[in-house]
C-alpha cells in the first residue's frame, strides 16, 4: 500500500510513564532482531514496520509505534489497559506511544481467548505467493491503523493462527510468542522455497 505513515489514528491517555516489566519483553527483543535480519521489519513509509504484543493480567503489552523493531529496548514497550474503538482512545502506561495497530491486537485478544501473543511483520515473500500457499487473507485493502482493518483481520482470521493482510503484511497469533514466532518463520520459509 502506498499510504504514508502519519502516526496513530487514535489518542492515548497515559496513566503513568513507567514502561511495563515482563520477561516476555526480552523474547520480543530477540524475535525483533531475528525477523529484522530476515528482512521482515523494514523501515518504510516514514516509520518502522511490524509490531509485537502479549497478553497479561492487566490487558496486553505492545511495542511502541515508529521505533525500529530490529533494535528494541525495554522502554519501547507499552502496557495497554483499555481500548475504546468507538471514541478511538487507548488507555496505557509507558513512556512512548503504542503501535498504530493497537486496535487490531485489542480485537484479537478480546475475541480469541486462546491467543496470548500477536505478531505482525511485513513479509513480502508471503504476500507475493499467498494464493499459491493457500493461506487465509483479509477481504480487502484498508488504510493502516483503522478499525476497518482491525475488523477485517479478526473476521478473516476466524479460528486460524496466521493470515495475510492484503497489500500490507502478515499476522501470526499463538498461545505464546514462541508459537506465533514459529508460524512467521515457517510460512516465510515456505514462501521463499515454493
Ligand atoms: Zn504493518
């Protein structure tokens, strides 16, 4: 999609500027380095591609928007406490703005109680070969960061764990970051070798 990155399409109310602490943050830092080396987290459209999150007992923790996911630091993470899609507002804790795709992660965690981790990367190899690979895909293209995109992802994903987002990238979900990360790698390798 040729749309330029212009920031988040919701406002964030911060309850505190303290970033979350959790060992899974270090799992994401490692995955970010790994997927960056694989070319799945390119700098593009004035921002940086990709976002990672995991569920916790207060909501979910997500990567900050606009930061390079190939060299994440512990303060590049935001605790999301609540999302209100009607008034486009996110309530959070942290020192940076949450990912522009926070609503997509929110809808997945709300509807898919089996999911504890969500990973979004820009895998051009999978997008090129999505028909050949016979993977699920969103119904149509939407501007990034919109509720329409988030709803299409949720509906098209159904009970599956991996989906191509038309003209954009892919989303993998799992019980753990390890499971979602494994799906990203497995489908990337399938796309490269088909
Ligand atoms: Zn993206």
